């Protein structure tokens, strides 16, 4: 096996520091792996040439010489940004997102642009204008979505870390489907400046990696207050890796969200894996409490309304005037707007714009949007109450393992229900992390979700780390991507 593939950030850093290898060699190796495996996975929409990548970055810093990839909805200066949509095909951004500026300042090598569902709308990375992404554990299956390209690239050992965005679960669900770690931080911890808005009150940039330590390292680089984002929290920078080694399960109070773990339709193999994980925590000295969070039953419906409402407003800006694509031969300005949006957006996006405008329209907003915001407050309050008696919550990330490509082509509702266990934390703003907790008999990864109070990322990482060190699921690699 290629010794650089699947190396962690810490291992790469140590090889670089001992001069066993150069940054250029690490990068070339990464680009060669993409050249070999991207035609199979279609996880990257674009890859850059080595010289231009090296030019952008500084030599020292916590990510110096470490390749990573951004979802193609997070701006990188002078690079194309498409959101996997025809309407932005060929568009080049003139500025860096805060996440990108910080990653570059830390020395990170940003190698290309990762595939996604068009405008981050989806759960399978099947709606991309640039074709579907495949899951490295079984290429007949989806990698999850919408950040499926980022997740597949990390899972196949092409890069040790990647960024995605999570509006309703788009970092955690693909992390679970691909057997890796994915965090959605507290709303406002990572600046949204330069992230193309989908649902502004829900969107958070999140981190993918194969290990907890790598994840904490990348979050430490990109998190922290940013005056360019008015919803950015006034919190300073923190090194989330610092206290990992002292983590212990002893005395930890864990709440198991019973109505999620035993919900109807849960795959029994997933339930079993999570029960085994809970037993691991118990053995380490944690106390386990069963909890019912009944407001979660309404989360998917509220998410459906709020996300569509915000999407309809956010996507109004793509009109053929400001950005790349413009329909030809329109006779009037109005026709130009309509034709551009008709030809430029895919069906999923158009569907959401229609629903979003409907739920906001006079006469309907009371029944839909206002009720959804009430549910949102209920979820937040119920979580706040739960965290009075437990430190963290455990529940599934997803009810079933990665499904086959096309499985839900005729059942849109099933696809929308993919967010069932993840979207409550987008509505409430709480941080949540999905970590690997086993495999099905068919060798498909299983994920579980740890949830904490606002700004408890350090606690989540510590809780995840003790379990990871005990179980080491990350050692297992997908076949065919050596
Ligand atoms: N699957 C959800 C949706 O389609 C989540 C998307 C996301 O988190 N970006 O809206």
C-alpha cells in the first residue's frame, strides 16, 4: 500500500518535519491518486495543477503541506465555483471565503473542487450537473449528500481532510455513509463568508476526516469569530486537539435518544452497532440514560419548510445578470430572467424554489412558515432541557446504510426523510458529529451521532476520541482504493 494514502495529518506532518518527504511529493501523490480514482468516483469536479496550488499557500502552519479539498460551494479566490449547477458553470470567484483564507494561511494545499448535490440540495450527490459521485465502499451506491464528493475523497484516502456544508445533515450523513468522521459545528462557529447560501439560518461549514484528531485540527484552523459574517459568534480561536489525550469516558453522562434509536424503519444492524457502542461507553465508566425528545418527530417537516423558504430567497440572485450563465435569444428582460432560471437550474432546485415561495406567500405563511419556526423553538428548548441532565446525546446519523444509486428516483419523500436524524441540530444550532461505529454484513459503514450543547465541540471530540481509540474503525479501508 502507498504509505501516503490514508496517512493522517499528524503522520504526514511528522514525515514532512523529519524531511522524509517534501510538500511537493505529498501533493503529487495526492494528485496522482485523484487521477487514478476520480474517474471511478467522480468526487472532484475540478483538480488544480500542482504549481498553482503550491503558490497559494505558505510553508508553515498547522496544515502546512497537507492536501485537502473544498466542496464546490465554498469560495476560493480565482478558482471556479459552480455549486454543481449549470447556472454557475464557468463562474470564477474573486475572493476567498474565510474558511479558504484561513486554510491557506495555515499552509493547507487546496487541491480542487469537490462534487455535491446541486446547490447542496440533496442527500445522495445524484443531482450534480457534473454527474453522480460514487461511494468507495460500493460504487453502485451513493456516498450520501449533499457533500458526497468531499466525503468520498476522504474515505478513499485521496485527501486526509475536506470541507463540506451542513444545512440539514449534508456533512454528517455522507460521513456516515462513507465510514468517516464529519462534524457540523455550532451555528456561527465557522464563518459563512464565502459559502454560497442555501438556508442561511441553518448552514454551517463542517469538516470531514478519517480520525477525530485530524478533524479537531482542521476545525481549530477554520473556526472563530469573523467580522465578515454577521451571524458569526464572538468566540476566540481554540486548539481543539489539545486536551484529546486526557479524554476519558469515566463519569460521562450520556443520553440515548430512544425515540430515534428505536424509531420505526431503523435498520436492525444499525441499532445493534449503536447499542454495542453504548456498551463500550458504559464499560469505560460512562452512565447511560434513556431520553425521549418528542419534538424531533416534527423536525423534518419544519426543516422542509424553513430550508425551502430560505432557499427561494437566497437563489433569487441567480438571474442571468450577475453570474455566469445567461440564456440566449430572450426578447425581453423578463424573458431573459425566466429562460436563464429555467435552463440553468436543475429540477430539484426548481422544485425547492417553488415550494419555498409557496410557503412564504400571503395566506400560507401562517400555516407553514410560522408553525415551522415554533417547532424550531420547541426543539431548541427540549435540547436545552436535556443537557441539564446529560453531557452528550447519542443517536443514529441515518436510519439505513448507503443506498443504491437511483433507489429513490421515484420516491422523493424517502429521500427527503434522509435528514430525519440530522436536521434537528440545524434547526437548534447545536453541534453534532457523526463517527464510524461499525459495518453491516454487506461491508457498508455505519455512523452514529454525538450531540452536545452549544459550543461544546471540545467535549464532543473528547467523547468521540475515547470511543475511536477503543474501536479503531478507521483502520478499515475500502477495497480497490489502495
Ligand atoms: N438533505 C438535505 C437537503 O436536501 C440537507 C442538505 C444539506 O445539508 N445541505 O436539504
